[in-house]
């Protein structure tokens, strides 16, 4: 634990990466999905502009000549990547709060209904808006109960309840990513069906129009083009989905470790400092 005075004050409003860009920011590690989608659209257009001017090769043909499902898969891949990049940045900001001490530095400090205001004051010195930080918001909710009701016996239970709510909110922030991870391979399979349909239709027309074997062989290029579309659309979609899945797993693991760190922080900083004073014992009896 680093001493509070050795670290600069936090500000969820000014230091949040989305706020810095001048857009509405989500709470904790939640992101503005529409902004990420807009950036993804711009990146997709830029990618295709660059690819259009590159010499023809397997990669450029796979992106340009295999139908609209490729474009959609690339767009969703960029959208997922932007969400994960911003989530990582927001997680780093949230994690910085764990380096501060939420209670006064005195070793003999005891948390009670009489000293709760000191903790609240300390949190507001650490951060301009402590309610925007996951761990500080947990403490503020627990301290509010302590100040208003004068009961310390339920503080640990309140912290656990808020912790469970934070875990549920954490899962919700990945809902759109999970949906995109389902949609990207489906787009690849749709491209496969379209490619196979094109190949079968072309081959049927070929058999009807060509009467000799040499003519059929020379015209098979049109059939193989459809097969390329069928297999390359699935290939690209599966590669994008694999990269995003691994990336999302790493991000989810990091956020789960952070939430566990918040629980440990509250246990050491708040629960272990609680003491029921004699007059509070008689009030709770």
C-alpha cells in the first residue's frame, strides 16, 4: 500500500479515457458502445482504402472479392477491439485506487460511527469523485449505513452485497462482446453458404452451356471462385473470432482479479478497522 500523500489525487471525470475524448462515459469499466462502433466504422473504411491500393494478393482478394460478409466481420472485429482497448484503459484507472489508503494513516485508528466522517473526508481528498471508483463507491455505501444507522455489525454484509452487484455489472459489460463473438462466425458461415450456392449455380449453368470436356475445364475458374468465397469467408471470420475471444478472456480475467482485489481492500481497510463502541452495543442489543 502506497501512502496517500505520495500519489496525485484521482479524478474519474477528468482521467476517464472517454471523458478525455469528450463523449459520455460508462461507469467503471463499461464503455460507450456507439462511440466504439463509430471508430470501428472509420477503421474499417481506412483498412479497405489501403487494401484497395495494395498489389493483388491472397489477403487483398480475401477482403475485397469475397462478398459483403467479409466487410461485416471485419467491422465487428474492429468494434470488439475498440471496446476491449477502452475497457483496458478504464480498468487501469480503476486499479489505481487500490494504491491509496482509504482510512487515516494512524495505526491506532478505529472505524466506528463516530469516526466514519474521517473516512469519507479521506476518500474525497484521494479522489474528486470517489463514487466513480468501484472500491471507493463500495466504501461510501457501507459508511453511509454506518453514519445513518450507527450499526457496524452489518457493514461487512453490505460490502459483500455491493460486491455481488459489481460482479453482476462486470458481466453485463461483456454482453455486447459475447453477442459479436456469436455473430462473427455466423457471418463466416453465411459467406460459406453464399459461396457454395454461387459455385453450384455456376456449375449447373456451365454443364448446360458447354458440350465438350475442354470447354468445361476452361470454364471451371468461375466455379472455383465461388468455392474460394465459401472457404475464405469462414477462415477470416474464425480467425477474427479466435483473436477476440482470447483477448476478451484476458480482459475478463483482469477485471475479475480487480474485483477480488477490491474485496480484499475493503476487508483490510474497512472491516478489520471496525469496532463497536459500548453505547453502540447497547443500541444494537
